[in-house]
C-alpha cells in the first residue's frame, strides 16, 4: 500500500429494498474483529424495527487484514432514498446488492445513475444463491444490458440452493469452496468449465478496455496473462472503467469473507495527504445526547483540536473528540484519518450535506443532488397552541432528513410537509412524536386559487357618514379591466380639477389593493387588474385617508361584480422520466388529470435497458395531491418526477362554480 493511502475503506451498501443489504452488512461485521453476533447494529431505530427494513443510513466498522472496513448501510425503499443520496459523499466504493432470485430492481437504476454522475466506483454483489430460484447467467446478461459492458463477472457460483458450495474465481480460473468453514481451492468442475470460460472472456474484455497496451495486444489476438490483468483491476475500478460482479449468500454465508478480501485488495483507498476536509453525511437527534453528526474525513486528519469552516454558511466550528460509530453506540478515538467516518456529539452549527474545510482555503463543493420530495401533506399540531413547538421540531427533523422539506404556505396559511410518499410521511410523523413529543394530524391540502376579472366595468364607491360633528366623506369612481396572466396590478390616476385631493389618491389605491387581497368571489386574491381612477368627490372637513380607503374598497367590489369574476388555479409543470414502454400509461394518466402534454424526449442510459423517455406537460395543482404514490404504483417504482409551479390559468366553468361555493364557505 502506498504510504500516502489511508488504511480505511468505506463501503456503501446500496440497492433496492429487500435485497439483503443490511444482512450483508451484519455478516461483514461478524467477520474476525467485527461486531460478532450483533444483529441489529445497523437497523437500530425504533421505526426500522417496527417496519422490518432500513429507513436511514447506519455506520459500523471492523478491522480486516490491517485495514478498517467502514460499512454504510443505506435504505433502499423508494420513500427512504434521501439518506442513500446523502451517503454518496462518503463512498470509496458503492456495493450494489442484487437479489439473484429476483434480479435488478427500480432503486438500483436510480442510485446507479447518481453514482455515474458523481463518478463513484462500484461493485455488484449477487446475493441469495442459497435459494433454488437464484439465477446467475440471466442476471449477468440483464445487468450488462442495463449498465453496459464495463460490468463483468469476477466470481461465478458453483450450484444454487442446497448445492451452492462456493464460487469460481474467473480471473485465476480456480474453484473456491467453503468446506467445514475453511476456504479450499480446487479445479473448476468440468460441467461448469465451458460457461466459466465464456464468462472469463467477458471479464478479460472489460479489463483490457482500461489499458491501451493490453487492449492493443488483445485486439491482435493475444490474451494477456493473469498477473497483467490483475494489475489493472484497481485502476479500472477506481476510474469507473470496470465494475466487478461478485456473488454469494449472506445466509450461508459463502462469499462474504471473499467480498471483504476483494475490497481490501482491489478497492479504492482515500489519500492521506492534503489539508483536513470532511463531509457531514448524517445529522440526527439522540434523546440522551442531543445533536449527533456523522462525519466522513475526506482528506488529512481530524483531532479534538481541529477547527474548520462550514462551506454553506462560512461559520467556524471547533471539533470535539471524534468517536467511532457502531450503530447506535460509539467508541472514542484520539484522531480520525482520511477515509474514517466518525461521530461528533453536540456539534450544533452543521447539518447533513455540509462540507467542512480549512478557513480561507478554496474548496470545490461537490453537490449530491437527491430527487426533491414531491408528496405534499398539510399538517397541524394535535394539541392546540403547539405551533411554536411544532415549528422547532420540524426544523430539527429537516436537519436530520435531507429529503424532508418544510414550508409555511403564505397563500393558504398551512404548514406543508413534503416527503417522498405516504410511508416517508408516516415515518416522519412517528419520529416527531418519539423524538420531540409532538403529535401531528393531517388536514386537506388547500389550493391557492386566485380570482380575476372577466370584462371591463365602472362603479362608484361612496363612504359618506355625516350625522353631526366630524364625519367621513369619500367618493371614488373607478374603471377596472382584466390584464393578461402574470401582469399583476396597474393603477392609473386620471383625476382632473382636484375633485379628489392629491394626498388622498394613494388612499384610494390602498383601499382597492386591500379589497383585491380579500377577494370577491371566494375569498381569494384578485389578480391581473388594470384600474383607472376617473372621478370622485371630497369634503373639506369630513374627508380623510380612511374615508377614501373605504371608498376605493367599495368601488372595487362593485366594479368587480359588474365585470364578472372567474377563478384561476395554479398550473404545475410536471416532468416524468420513465422507461419507454410506460410512456403511454404516463401520458394517459396526466391527460386524465386535465393535463396538457407538451412533448417528450429520449434520454440514453449507460445500457439500452436504461434508456428513458422524459415526458413534460402542464397539470392543475388540484389534480396532483395524490399523484406521487399513484405514479409509483403505475410505473412499478421506475418513474422519477419533478413538479414545479409554472403559471395560473382559468378553472373550467363546469368546475369553477363548485369550487367557488366550497372554497368560499371554507374561508368564510
């Protein structure tokens, strides 16, 4: 090992839910020097144990052959991917776990694309060869079609189900079996030799692509020797030019030890040199300790004396004593070298995703872009008067969960929680109750409708109260006209002769603006209005600012009722990326939601099976309240959706009257 390379290796266990990622992590920890027999080290949160699958990332490590393997177990469910994306900043190597009895699944694709974008080295581990329905060759073909020819087999299983006894090392072309708990090397079985030779050819082709000299010799008909091929393994993996595929079974656990050996021998290692820099990969709250941060050391070394700057805020933070995380537990460390993932307690000024670097030094911030949460739910505290406590708890929960967005909608007055879907919302709800003692309930999500004028009209507003003493007197005549969408409000003063004194003109405008904000038809703001102030009257004693505000308000309401009003609804730009065979279903579903399809475009993937089509169009927000989970069901979890507000447009007349009556009653 080069002297400037760290002894630490970080493995991200990634993939679709149910493939055995967490079980693989636990099996690795049971190797020599690990957390022997400590099941539950990785899935340690209450919500994870209740639901039986990972919901957030967990970290633990083990010493292995003079190295330290740090395992980051990431959630694979479609609604728990926020932590998986956050963990990408910590990866030396992403280990994609695939269930050999099922094959590649939706979340593999999304996470693979993210690793492509960030140039993260990858390895695939086919699991569950202890099951009789496990398939090897079919998976090899499907994976190479999906992710390209750089993916090639390194191991090939010997048997399946009860007959699964080991693997064939395709590079060295020997069979490696587990007999009485020991590794034994034997000749490749005759009945598997032909298939093994074909698979070795795939491996050789993938390896030589990473070395020009080897490739030239290979194209001339020469097959490089085993040692020459092995020498390019690490370079090809680190440069994302080669993605090795290994296999095994967590249940037996054949292949687990060989995976650990492969990572030590061939996996990328971080550089020790350079200034101390680090990335926060997870922030959470411990009921006894308080705020906890998991930090990955990217370069240099961290100690209790290290002071770094937060790239996001510019704030300076002094680090306290690092600790080695072991699931929910910790072990003190004096120093944390490059590649280590350490735990810091009570580090208040940082959150998930923050980059920490020496003050004053330039830094290149690599953004890890997770999909935005699109499932919006309006919430209220179950206990009245707990709004401030809820706001504080939501802020802290959003620091923990980078995939959670909290907003206070100024148009509807609602607090809205955006998540990846109903399960993500339910987990967030449970965590609010358990960690912060706040119970929440859902309420219907209100739509921020608008009102606008149908035609031009004039009206007079009179606010006259004279019954002795100082009275109130203001009369204003106005004309209102509709403007194109998005034009806002235009006020034109056409008073001549001083019939309304100059100082009261702003008062008339203020009264009109306030009346527009209150709405006329259903209590929603009136928008896109041109207003002309034409005439009026004043009284030398009784006129006042308040009188002309009232006159302007009355004039506007009267003119608006004459002009006629229509409801406007928010229109969202919806972009859905799906496999080509689902485009028709997606377009039909959007059209059924009153959507207007604007077009589609092809997006090539790393392999033909990952080619995608992006469909985009405009859909009323009112039709999208349940869209995210329904789209996931429609596309079997393969769709990626992005929804942003675009503009307002008229509500169809056959719907407008019912909405106006319903919303007007709700507001009133």
